[in-house]
């Protein structure tokens, strides 16, 4: 009898042509008849075109932000032949799959293609007003931690007196946001969202409109007391807790707060127990950054999750987001021995996840995913000269407690030097979020980037900036109808 796995269609040799160790020659051979049929060419032309198509798939599966002219020069073909290649590529779905499942495929499937489908990238490219596809609310007036990597200015916080007015402003944004995309809005910071005493009401208001909010939190204040004071927290779609270590010492070294690991763990254990009593309780997940030299801690991370699961065996944690800390590596590359260690640690981790937390969904992010495949991924690095002065408010904005609308995700901290230049405007009782974005776009406002501004962009902002840079170059080179390669 066949197992369920046997029933899955196996990826074809064309679909696998972008994976490390794949044999391009067999993909070319398999492609030849398809190319003949799609492009209506003879044998010799089909062979040449098939070779170019495999090269194109391999390029865009590892370097998704390549400009079309660079790809054309790389192949050494004239424009008419390149046009034929792009048309033929679009007619063979297996080639698209090969790009999407290649080493950098997560750039495509997690971010670029979903945002493409929303229309927000085209709006940004053409400078058209558009309600932002992603709206981050930063409701925390303060934070109990002081993480060493956090850009937060020590001691900076919002006045307590700004909370009531801020929450009214957030309520107005919740009422204003279109509900066609339930995942459009999330809660994060800036500072710690759970330090806002009106958070539960805001969450219930959003849920009442059908919005599925995820909250990014350190969970230090996710106590039973907070939950009974703010029952609206149960209306969240998901809670993503940032972990800062796996014991009290590691936590203290990062957050400077004593015994904070024990407290967060106790909160999560209790939250797990309480979740069992509610059918529609929020999904629970963790996010963990692998610090340099700490890849071996991944096994302890699985044990920690298994421990949390034991307090609610029928409600195991749903997800884990793993990222790597690249901040100390100017070229974004790992040293060879570190890369080998990381690959080994990731495969041991995979194995332990399968054995101890089999239902856990692990999101490895762009870079770790390709490392798992054995390819050394370079991190995308936007520099001031490649930042777009018009930014991308059609794609994403972030709003703090004062109503200030920030253009980048890491800029929304109080008193952060230079960050106020990235405020598109302020939401007030007379000015909606849609109006703030519309004015910024219609008045063609620009922010001239200076050195250091690149740190205001998080990974998502970097992907969007790179994609828009690529699209702009493709359009300028006369490839407007096929700009961006995949859509
Ligand atoms: S990183 Fe988060 S938890 Fe740490 S100090 Fe900054 S806002 Fe607080």
C-alpha cells in the first residue's frame, strides 16, 4: 500500500533545476519540447532557448531583485531574443515553480508576490495614492526592557497623558481601515504594546470589524492579571513573543532585566493553560534570533517549546520565526566554519522539531532558508543611495501613539535622531490615515536619505525598497509590461 507521501506529485526535473546540486543539462533536455511548442521554434533554437531559460530561472531563484537588462546582458542576447525568452518563460509554469522553490524563493512567495497581487507596488511605482497594504499600530507608551540592540533611546517614552488621546486616534484608524484584507493591520512597536492599558478595547474593536490582528510583544506583561483587566486581548488572531534567550542569564544580558526569562516563561505556561479553555483563543508563536556562535542553542529552543506544549497538549504552539543576527557582518556573509556549524545546527534542529514538536510551523526567513539548502545567502543590504526618497507608504506605514505616520518600521521610536524626517504626517481628529498618505503622495514629498538612515528599514522594508528599485529600472529600460520578472 502506498503511503500518503507517495501520492504527492514529485517535482519535475525542470522544477528542481534551481536547487543546489541540480543537473541543468537534464532540465534543458526536458524543456526542449516544451520550448518548441511554446515558442514555435526548431530543434537547434529550442536547445539554445531552453539553456537560457534554465539560466534565467537560476538567476531569479537566487537573486530575485536582478534587473532585466542585467539578466539580458548576463545571457548575452539581443532584445528580441530576450523578449521571446520572457514570453516563453511565462508559458511554462514549471519554470515559475522552479524560481519560487529555489534558494531565495521565500522573497517571492512570502513578500513580493502577495504585495504584487494587492496592487500596492504598482501604486508606489506610479506615485498614486493608495490605502497602505500594511498598517502597523505602535500603541506602547514605554517598555520594561532595555535590549542592547534596540534602537530605542534610553529613557525615551510617551507621556502617560498621551495614551487616552492616542487610543481614540487608533480607534479611528481601526474604523477607517478597509476590511478586504483581514491581515492588513498588526500591533507592534516602537515600544511594548502591552504597556498600553487600553489595548484590549482596541483589539476587540478591530476584531469586531473582522480584522485579524497579530501582536508582537515581549510577553513580560502577558500575565493573568493583564488578561482579566483587558479581556479584549483574547480577540487577537495571534501573539508573537520575541524571545531574548533561553535562561535568566541570557535574558538579562540582552534585556538588562533580572529574572525576566522566568517571568515570561511563567506567563506563557499560564497562557497555554488558559488557551485550552477557549476554542477561538489566539494562535501563539515565538520569534527567536540566533546570535553569532549560538546556533547550538536551537536544540534547547525546541525543548523549551515542547515544555510549553506540555502545559496544553491539545493546543501546541503554532509557529516559530527564526532569524539570524547579521549585524556584526558588514558583507552579510558567514565565515565558512560558521556556515558549516549553522547548517549542521539547522539540520539537527529540523530533526528535533519533527520528533518533539511536529505540528510547529517554522518560518526560517529569507537567509536561513537558503542556508538550509546549502547556499550561502547574502543578506539584502539597502544603502542610503539605494533608498527611495518617496519611500512606499502605499505598501506599509506605522502609526505611533501621537498619530505620527512613519514611513519605515524601525523609525517609530520616540526621540530617535533623524527619525522625524520619516514622518509622513499626523493622524488627528480632522485628518484620517488615508488623507495623510494621500497628501504625502500627491504633493510628491521626498525625504533625502543620509548615512545611517538605512537602519530605519527592517527586513520587510528592505525587500519592498529593492523590489521597487528593480521595477523602476525595468520600466526605464523599456520593459514596463514585464517589469519585475515574476508577478
Ligand atoms: S527590543 Fe523591544 S523589548 Fe527590547 S527594549 Fe526595544 S522595545 Fe523593549
